[in-house]
C-alpha cells in the first residue's frame, strides 16, 4: 500500500469511519489503492471513490447519474455540464464514454495526505450536490 493510502486508512480508523471498502490494485506500478463508498443525495446513493497512488495527486470521483446522456438531452446536458465545470473551481463534471455523469476532484498532495482535507472536499461535494442534483436530474429526464 502506498503512503497516502496508509495515511488515509489510518485517518479512517482514528475517526472510526467505516464507510469505505479498500481495494489495492494488483500489479499496478503506482501502487494504486481505491477507497469505495457512496454519498447520499436526494435519497439516492451515489457511488464515490477516493483513488490514491504514488503520484502527487489524490482523486475523488462521484458518479452522479449512470447513463445520463441520451440523444434527446445530449446538447442541453453537455451545455449544463460545461457551464457548471467552468463555474466551480474545486471540481469538474463530465460525461464518460458510457454517458455517465461524473464529478472529479483532483487534489495535489505535496507532503503527506491529511484526512481532514479529504473530508473538507467531501463536504464541498455534498453541499454542491444537495444544491444542484435536482437541476441535473431535470436536465437528464426532460432535456432541459
């Protein structure tokens, strides 16, 4: 396990946080460790992962909506995703190849990972999603 993952695992144990499943990727040169969990927004459990490896980056990823993009909503959804990504500095929204609506937060970890900083980012993500989830769902369902 890489040092950032060890530090985050220690933080989770110290704070008695049991919401994550830990997966070490086999044969990965960067010693990548994935911490899987979910965020609950509007009664929906959104898959959430923290990806930690030996690079200087830590990645938090949330799947906001699976298979969100359709032919009917494509233009409006792409426009909304682009506008939201331009407006908010800490995270970027995008549609992956499967059409899933995703959110990424990329953090630079210069020395050692601080669990409180990761949880601060989760707090920002949760606040953003609580304020914007319905708007995304309306765009997905109605193409508006």
